[in-house]
């Protein structure tokens, strides 16, 4: 089969012919239709410090996918050949305290598809049946190619009650933009999103933001005044990974406000801890999706009318993967989907 492989320690990816993956009695074999390119894939492409530390070539990368089951192990009863599926890319141990207690999204032994084991940027993918998510016929197929980051957005955005609340989202990447739509659907009042990229801010506006603010030109406290807000944002969703964005969020929260943090900050990010202490703020770290509640909620939100399709701005055949990565790096893209059909 053909696959996008990180085959050496350095920049770039190679399209290679590799064996179709073998699979065990508890696994399924998926023929991949479409995949989404994630920031993680870009880090691996660029061979940055994180990638140098974590990635062991040769590795097939990618973890956002939709496809069809074409074969399965003898223990797999819940799925049949031909089922259209997506899948959770975090494979957990099943034995630690959190896994046993039904909190597998907090498993400390998590192994990631396309990072620690072969991934989905290939014609075929083998995955444990426990990680397979059956597609609803009521959700467009292409949306399942980005269900994984939609699940990140759902997990973060629904971490705290947003009904009637004012929500600040920092970072209008694909996940921040999807979060706008989710908190809208969940009944938020003002939804303010920030970025430094006007293309992405425009997309966020289209997805329902009250205001999409370029922090190169405008400060968030001025935005609060413009909206007639008095005490600060009730809920913050940090989705940029940028230290300045985090600090400005903390400075603009209501006393007792709640922040869910998805963005991956540099290790030395400094914040004013006294704003947390005296402001009575809660900060919750988010890793991945809540298994499998985020998958369920994402499905139901879409079945009940939420439309995230505008976040997909580019589509390419897998052979044109370089164009897909280039579109993301140019900063003029939401989600980029590769077709393997
Ligand atoms: P992305 O990199 O596409 O988006 C981040 C956005 O933040 C960009 O549009 C960038 O222009 C913007 N930004 C930069 N500086 C800013 C500032 N000062 N203020 C506001 N915005 C600013 O990423 P994404 O795919 O949308 O993911 C969002 C974040 O979540 C990233 O940091 C990513 O690494 C992280 N992530 C975490 C998990 C997890 O499990 N915790 C999973 C997926 C992604
Ligand atoms: Zn575990």
C-alpha cells in the first residue's frame, strides 16, 4: 500500500510503498477514505524539537481519518466488514486506576496513533476495535475525517457550563473555530475569539463568533467595554498555545471564572499566579477527547444541526500532500483534508 512515512530524522515526509499492516484478534483493518492534517503532523513534518524527542522513524504518521472496515480479528463482534468508521487515536492501557474507573482519557500509559505507532496517512490502518467509532449516516462522511479535532473542541468547550455565559476563546485555529460553533450551540451569550491571523478570524466570524479580535490591533479589555461587559469572561478556552494569549485571558476573567486549556504552552510560560489565587480562577488541562463522551456529543451536536463544514477549506488527493502542508504553513487554511479513495 502507499503511505506517508517519516522515514528519516529530518524535515519532510515521503510517499512510500509499504506492507499492509498486520492486525490482531481484537483489531480491525480499515481502508482509509479521507484524513485530516493536524498541527501534530506539521510538527512531525518540520522535525521540530518535540518531534525530535518523540518520533522514532520509520513511522506512518496521521491520526484523523474516516474509512471502511475491510477485515477484522476473530474477537471483534461489534463491527462488520463494510462498516464506515472513524477512530480514537489514543490507545489506553485498560488496567491503570483511571482506565478501570472509566476515565480512560486520563490514562498515563496512552499510546498515540501516528505518533508512537503507525498511523492513518495510508491506504490501510489497523486499529483496536475498542478505539473504533461507528459513523452515523446523518453526519456527512467528510466531517468524520476531522472528528478527532472536533472531539478536542467538544471536550474543551463543554468542560464548563456555558449557557448564558460570556466565553473567550484564544486562538482561531481549526479547533478554536469549531469551539465557537459548539459554545454557540450550547447557549453562550458573547463568544469572543482572538488570533493574529485575519484569514482565520474571518472564518471564526462566519462560524458564529460575536467578535473576532486581532490582538495585534485590539486589546481584550477594550472588547469587553465595547460589548458592555462589566466583570470579565465567565469561561475561557485557551486554544492558541501562546503565552501572551494565556496571560491576557487570565487578566480578563471574571472572579471565579473557569479556564479550559487545550493549547500546548512552552515549558517556561509565566503567569500572574495571584490573579488565579485572588480571582478564584479554576484552570483545567485538557488532553485529547473524553472517551467516548466527546465522540457521542460531537455526533449529537451535528445531528441536531451544528454545521462545522466551513472549517474545511482545502481538499487534496494524498499524492498532493505537499500542497496540503504548504496551505497550513502559509496560515491561510482551516482544516485540510487528504483523500485516499
Ligand atoms: P493551530 O496552531 O492551528 O491554532 C493556533 C492559533 O493560535 C493560530 O491560528 C495562531 O495564529 C493563533 N495565535 C498565535 N498567537 C496568538 C495570540 N497571541 N493570541 C491569540 N491567538 C494566537 O492549532 P489547532 O490545531 O487549532 O490547535 C489549537 C492548540 O491546541 C494548539 O496549541 C495545539 O497544539 C493544541 N492541541 C492540543 C491538544 C491536546 O490534546 N491538548 C490536541 C490538539 C491540539
Ligand atoms: Zn490506563
